[in-house]
């Protein structure tokens, strides 16, 4: 089910980045609707989302401590649930760490160098 598409957008004509943005919205909405509230992810929904959508990224990380810190701090306003802004913020941080993880660059974010890994 596609929750994010505006009636003016045509999926076949979307750029890869536009498609990625729509996918973020779709994934959030599809998981947040499971407990009935489409605006927030409960802890259970977040755990299910991680397992279903981020399993390979999280297990392949060369910097699990840093990723763990991101996940622990995802509920930035401490209301016990994760809204879309917190979700995107967390994914952005994981993407940044993954950029360094899956490249030949040193893992500066972890305080490690590629020689130490």
C-alpha cells in the first residue's frame, strides 16, 4: 500500500531520490498503522521495522556501538514513541555511518581507522 504518493506525482517518472523519499514515508506508515496510530511508531512497531527493514545494515555495521547509540536515542523528545521526524533523523545517522562502513574511508565516526578494523 502506498501512503505517500501525492496525486500529482507519477511513480514511473520519479527520480531515484524521490522514490527513496516516498519509500521512507511508505515504510513508516505501513509499520505505524499496525497499532492503529499512523503518526507514531510504538516500541513494538519500531522493533518489527528494524528486523524487517534494517536487519542487514545493522548486522553488517563495522561500528555497532555507534549504531546502538543512535537507536537508543531515537525517541528524542522522550514521549515513549517515535514520530516521523525522529524516524528520519535516526535513519539519516545510520546512513551516514553506513556510508563510512561500506567505503574504503576510515571510520572516523567510530574513532577507529580502517587499519584497526
